[in-house]
């Protein structure tokens, strides 16, 4: 299963997403540069694209996020000062869509926010050794923090 953490696009920020994805290690040396900085507001920590490793024997190139939106911070939890974390697992299908989303969270409302946003994300699908698009499992961690 691949860990992918993606930078929100400017369009996703304008769409009002305020959830925070957990930061990941810097991309490998020689990787294509990421687009310029994205202002996520005072309560968000900008995530970085994580390094991913191909799954031996099946996936030669892991899926890459191309469009994603941050989940909305549930208003009732934000107003009460509740912070949390969601670990989402899903499959990126051969068309680059998130399917079979499962979310384990510190609060059900955080999990629901993630389950609502992930189907809108788009990926460059994983590729096998022949260059064909294939489905691949992904694990994504989201953090909901107030005041970061």
C-alpha cells in the first residue's frame, strides 16, 4: 500500500477546504518542482508530496495526485476546539479515481469529511511495467488542527 500525501491545488483552496493533511518527507532529489506556495490560511499546515515506492511485481509507478481538495473542518468540532486525525485507505482505479474509501478517525465527523472529499480527488493512475494503468491501494493521513 502506498502512502501519498498531496499538496492542495489553488482551486481546492478557493473551494473552501480547511482540513489539514499531515506533512510528508521532501520529494526525492531530481523530482519535478512543485507549483508555487499555496496559502491555506492561518489554521492549515501545507502538506508536501510524499515519496512513494512501487509495489514489487505489479505496480512499476505509483499513482500521483493531480487534483485534490482539503476536507472541510466540521464546524461543530472546530467551534468546540476538537482536533483529530483520519487515516484513509482507498484504491486509485485505472482511471485515476479514489474508490472503496475507508476512514479510521478520532471522531466520526472527521471521517465523514474525508469520505466526502476523496471521491473528488483525481490521480495519474499507477502504471505496471508495461506502462498500462492499473489500480493501486493508497493510504492517506489527514490531520485536523486548530490554530496551526
